[in-house]
C-alpha cells in the first residue's frame, strides 16, 4: 500500500515560492526553474528568478523573483524494450 505524500506550496505575492518534497533541481536560469518532486515534475517560469534556499536533504526550496507561471508534470516511469515486451 502506497502512503499519500502531502506537498506544501506557498506563493507570496507572486514574488516568493516555497515548496516541499523537492528531490532534485533539474535545471535553472533567471527565467526558468525545473524541479523533480516526490509527486512529479514542476516548472516555474518568470524573470529574475533566484534559488534563495535549497535543502535536498529536507526536500525544501525557496525561489524568489517575478513568478509568472507554474506547471506540474507527471513523470512517467521509463521502461526498457524488454520490460514493455514482457509485461
């Protein structure tokens, strides 16, 4: 049985984003931050973006700047050719 994970997202005045359950920062620039979280992928878009705080051990991140858009993406497991063939 899989336990449900609760992710907390706080957006303060579209200038400061705090997020939990972060597993990895895939990429970042001043216009885009791409994250892998325990619940899937997330892309944050805006301008003058900065990672103020990152604790992968605790799974927390704080991003500041002008946040214009957030997208959530489900990460699908990749299966090899043989795994798909013998399902």
